[in-house]
C-alpha cells in the first residue's frame, strides 16, 4: 500500500517565516509522488506568551502548540488518522518501495506510528521492519490514529515540557510502533525550535544509542584522553572533558595520558577510576600521538576491544561518540568528526556552562585520521601504530594509514575549547577570493594595484556568511560577473552568491542568486548558443544538475540531472564538437576522477572507457576550476589534497582526448619549477591553502583569474 492510501489526511507544519523550507519539502514530496500534504502554518513560539514554568526554548512551545492544533483539527473533522510531518523531514531515497513493504507489517491495532525516532529501551521487534516502542523521541514524521487523539490532546494541553517527552508518556499506554530501518530522519540544518544547527546523522543510520547493545560496547571501550599543560585554561578544559564523559559514558574505562617535560596532574584531582599515565617527551619525539596509542595498547590490548582517542580540549557529544563506536563494528577506525571548529573564549564558556547547542560557523576539515580525535578497534589501533614511527610527524602519513585501514568518514562535527588567555584574540582562518594575473594560466601572481582579497565573507550582506570560495567568473555586456559559494553560517549549507566588476579587478557583492535545500558550491558558469548555464556541485542532491539563467545573472532555473551519483566539483567543457565533464566520485577522500562525454548538453552522458582516469591519488584527482584551452592544449586543474584538503592547485595537459582514448601529463615549465601553479603564500588571506583557479584570456593575450585562499582576513 502506498502512503496516500494508508494516510489520506497528511499535514506538514511550517512557519510563515520559513516558506523556503515549505518549498524545499514540497520538492521532496514531489520526488516520491506524495501530493496530498496540506500546509499548516506553525505557531511561532517567539510570538506566543510562553508559560513561566515552560522547561525549554520558546520554539519548543510553538512546536507543541502547532502539533496540538493539527490533532485537534483532525479530531474535529473526524479523520480516522493523521500523518504529521515537520518541514525538515527527509524521506528515504527508495521511500515508496520500502513503505509499500513495511506498511503491510504494521499491526492492525496500532495507535501511533513513527517513521524514525531516537530510541530508548525497551524496544521490541514485532516483524522484519517494525519495532514496538515505549521510550522513543520523535516529532518530525509520525502518524496518529483516532484512538489516541483524546489522550494526545489532553496531555499536551497541560504540558510544560516539549512534545517529544509527552508522546513518550503516551507510548507506555498505547500501541506505538516505528519503522526500522527508519523511513525518515531530520535534515542537517538550522533548527528553529532549538535555535541551533543540528546534525542527527545517526537517525539516517537507524542507530539505537541506548540499551544493552551499546552498553556492552562501552564496557569494551577505553577512552584515552591526551593532555598537555600548555596554558592557564588547559586544566579547566580537561576537567570539563573528563567530567562530561564520565557522566554520560559511565560504562567506559578512562585513561588520561599527560605529555610534557614535567608532570602537572595529581591523581587525586581525577575521578577514582581514571587511570593516569605520564609520558616524558623531552627526548624530542615528533609523533606524540603514536606514543599515546602505543601506551594505551600496552595497558589494554587484551582487555578492551574499542579505543576512543581525543585531545583534552576536544569536545565530542555523547551521541556522536556512541554512534561512531557502533560504526566500528563494521570498520577498523572512525574518523570521529568531519570538521572541527575552534571556539573562542565566549563560545567555550557557553559549553562549560552547559549550552551544547551548535551556533558557530564552519571550522577546518580533518587533516589525518589521528588529528585531534579518532575511534578505533583494537586491530585498527594496532594497524595505525604499524603505519607510524616515532620520528614522523602525524600529518605526514595519512595516505599509508588510509590504504591499510577500513576507515569510516564520520559526518559529525567537533569543537576545540579555547585554550588561550582571555586577553588573547583568536583569529579564525577563513576562505576568501582574490584576483591573480599573468602571461599564462601557469604563471599567475597577485596583480599590482589590486588589494586581495577582493571578496570576503564580510562583504556578504543578505545572510551571515562563514566564508566565500570556489569563484567562477564570466564577461558579458561589458561587465564581469563572478559566481561563488557562500557558506551560510547558521545552516552550514552553501548558496551561490554574485559579485560584479567593470574591469575584473574591483568587485562589488550583489546578492545570493541560487539556493537549494542542499549544499551548493563550485558554480561552474559558462555561455553556449547565447544562453548562460551553470553546473554547480550538487552532490547532496544525488546527481549533477544543470541550471540555465532565466534572467541573467540573478535568476536560475534547473533544467535537469546530467549524471546521477554523489559527485564533487563537476567541470564541464566543450571540445571537438562534444561536451566533456570531469567529476570526483570520492568527495571526502579526493582520490578518484571520472570523465564523461555527451553529444548534447542535456545528454545522455556516457562514461569514458578509460574512466576513472585517476585512482587512489589525492594529488591529482579533485577538480580545481575551469578547464581551458591554451595554444591548442587542453588544461585541467586539480586540487592537491595529499596532506590536507585543497593545499594547492596543479595543472595537467591533455594531449589526446577522444571517445576511446585519453592521455595527460602533469605540466612542467622547461625553466621554472612552478607546479603546483598555485600554492599558499605562508601569510595573510591565502597563507594556509589555495584550491581553486578560474583563468580567462584577455584581448591583449594576458590572463586574469579568480582564485581563493584560506588564511587570516583583516
């Protein structure tokens, strides 16, 4: 049975000030043929009189009142059931097929049915894909039968706590079930209820983070905290980390390893059951992390199956640690985070005082498996140890470890607590955009008279921007137009911004011109047959999408999907009367490059017989900007991700390109050693990394290019 038959009455709750979400979720519904959902204008907690004894955020009160009103309407109109969806719900890719199967297994006497939830115990499996729940939390996608309307309305009319808690009480009295694996989860986005960016990634994985299974894993786990007494805040941060983990993961064993020239910790300052070790590093070992791994294995090699390693000032939530541990049943290691944000002192004090909400911009990507924290099986830790030596730096060997280990690339975020003094200012590196010029795209440099960066996140006026990057520009009607990624600080989702220039040198930010329900970046813009097109990175949409300017440069419409899959940085170009496109199929490993071609822009697109043309090479695979033709030579650019994401840009000359053959060689100047053609300057706005290049030949034969860089921006 399909959803529309099973639940004829369907409601989606959406705030009037978030009509963007209503538009996005309508698109999701349309993808699955769901066409009966009616919009319910949510009650905004910020505009309601919240009871003085209310125990959560105003948004939580508005959420409760909205759900209550929907159920009251369903009862008044005598609906046999109501399906309630929130506007940040995400449905499984194969939703219709799974729902048709799972719905046949739902017990006839059900009262409440969840499409996904945070599960507490006890849960009981009643069929292959249905579990009975009594302690589960969920409001984003669930259904009520008329048999529970009265009780739902009664408990929520007088409630002083959030809706999830109230429905959990009803689960003890009624027949409540949940689909397993989950058919829906929550979008990684800003929550108007909790007023924070949320990433409940383990909901999509259908993980159960409470109960006998995870407790057994924790009893087989040692949490290894590495500590250095480097500032007046080091011990403060360590104390918080230890207390938080002891309280939230009581079944685990704890080992605290201090490193330095002199011990500063006293065992009496630590919980009674915490093991304490001191490693003297006055001998000059470079690889301090290896010494910690080695000591932990010496102590627990035969008694513990899982090891959690983290620095004393790194904060991972309880649920993220649990979910990563569960993934280690399938992998040797879990990276434990995708991105880490360095907090300032004010943000750190918020965490120390119990406010664990995520309200920061983006941080830096994980540099190597042992960077800041990771989680491993005993076997994984042993293999990682074998990949390292004491005199190697920890960042010099990620490639070998990744070849040997089965590593789960964790999607969650981490925080590093501020460890300086309150008087210090902490400048976060951020991506910004500059202009280079030169005699060729291989010989580019900052241009005299141009003050780089020409665009920074501070230039963006219509949303809070964390950074700007991935610029592409195009001349038209005597004006230069630049399109680029703008990372929304609150949603951590990229949108496409526009800037203009009369000469390609001085730029003025205009506005956001393209936003979707998923992350956008790398807005590869080009002109063909008098029309302007854009192929941005849309990997979260599960396909490479093509857009056309309906009104250039501000209004873009989607024409369709070119190639299905999770592709990073698709780079399209025209050569020999055909369309060609490079794209990276490993967006987090950056080590595999594919090539496609098509007779028509909209396809069909066919993979080249020699594709992938780059495999297992982080230096050459991920595209880094526009493909250009230089003196009848096709040149593609790649990001150098060998030691870290996007440390430089390398150039490759394609000497043969047909539908059957492909040959390329890395560019080398006969006199200059200038590959990579872009690299970090060592200071200022591009002091840390450069990873993008869009070069254009000018009428006088010179070249101008927009580039991006990571560094400190004044």
